[in-house]
C-alpha cells in the first residue's frame, strides 16, 4: 500500500523528473545509470552480478524480496550493484533456504534501495528516452542541487578493475579433464560452476594478467568473462586476446564477447536501453533453432564492422537484429553476447560449454 508519509527518498533523472519512494537497504545518496530488468525471478543473482556495477536496476516484476536470500545463490560475495528500484519490497520472506532478507544484504553491501515506485512508468521512460543517469537521495534535497551533482559526477571507466579478482585462485572439479584459465572481468560464479561440472580445473586470473603469465599456466582453453562497463575500457584484456588468439581455444561471454570482437578489429556501440532479462529470443544460424536466453548488457558488437574481420556471425537477436555470437574457426575462438549459464534464466544454451570442451579436446590432439 502506497503511504505518502513513508516516501522519504526520491530518484532524480537527468531530465529533471523527480520520483518519490520509500527507502530500504543502504540510505546513502547515489549516482547510477538507470536500467530495467524484466526477469520474474532471480533478484538475488541480479543483485550479486558484477555486471550491474554502478547501475540502478528497475525490476519490472512488482514484488521483490519475497523469498529472501540463499547462501548458495550468490554470483559474487561482493555485490556492487548501484541500487534496486522496485514497486513493492517484501521484508518478510517465506523460503526454507533463506538465511537473510534482501534488505539485510543490501545494508551490509552498501546497496541503495527505493520502493513504492511506479516501475512501469520508469520502464517506459527508459524505453522511450534510453538509459540515463539518476541521483537517488533524500526527498528534501533541492532539485537544483541534485541536478548539479548529476552534471558534475564523472562517468566511471574503472568498473572492471573494481570487480576483478585481486589474486589468482583455482576451482577444482571432482575429476579433472581440462584446465581453463578464466579472465575475471566481473565473472559470475555460475560460469565457474558450469565449467567445473564439465571436468575443468578453472584458474581465475585478474583482468590485467599478461599473455606470458597465461602461457605459463599451460591452459587447454582461455575463457573471457562477463563484466561491467564499456568494453573499450578493457584494453588489457583486448591486448591479451590479440596475443593469444590462434594459440589456444578462446570462449567469451557477454563483455567477453565484446572484448573478443574488439580484439579482432570489430567495433562496439552502446544500445539505447540494453538487453536485461531472462526471455530474449536468439537464433543460432548454424542450426536455425531459437534459444530463449538470459541477457544483461548495455553494449553490442557493430554488425557492419565485422565485414573486414575473420569473424563470422553465429547468433542473431530476433527482437532487434543485433549480433549475439561470433566465431573465428581457424583460431578456435568464439563468443556469445548472452548468458548460457543463465542464473537467472533458461538453460537452452548450455551446449556452448560443451562446444568449448569439444574444442579443447580437438586442439589437445591436433
């Protein structure tokens, strides 16, 4: 129930729009990029996905928090989401797996929340005008002061360096068959689990790891992870791919897909409002099948820029025709824009991990 007495916070958009709501979680003031996610479940995975660093996520599903937070479902233990914007927050979850409420985790991680907001209106505004930066603060802060803060706060370009692992670590499978070096640009834990479940020992390295270090680890394959921000800011990873391509199989997901494309000479651009949700249809051009995919990204690979590269398009988004996958067959390199490990989302695309395994097996015996 909307109670005007409880509306102690507000969202200020760059166009001067003020939207009032009730605060929950951390009560700090925060500048963030406003985006929306259409998933009906999976708010814990969204909150803990490093790709949402510095973003305020509007959840289009109207009830958030109702099943609490489960220890096994985090994508990272250091969530860096900018803010959660929801219609209704439920502070009394009902779920036997829940160990904490959503608000408890948000307070511990410094994540700002605002509820009792017309999320349908906000979503339409984002779709019509595109993603834009917002300032979330107390309701009494003057509009002019909020707009000045928005104008004076620089757009961050260091997101990947803030979420990457700071030291090399390993995850061992029950039975090791392959060794994968995973470049952590903000990697989701379900990706690591998907590789380990297929017999891969995963060595997770920081985003600025050199090609010499990767070669010294003697991997059977290299994985490029998802992550936040503009892919053109990830210059150390682009250089790494350029140094390694053709010498070892490479598989990229989301930001990793954009980085691999940039390393081969393609270009990327920012979408009007991005793709975020668990039901995006993608056609695999090799099989003709349509996959229902989980997505979370602001940038895409420029289709025209692929013409003069050795990359071929393998997957296409059926909603807007954007590039969803590429490959370079001679180099054993391929990538997809979406999340085959889902979390949240369907699991239509798990075959891509199997394809990576088959590629490593083929190169091992070449």
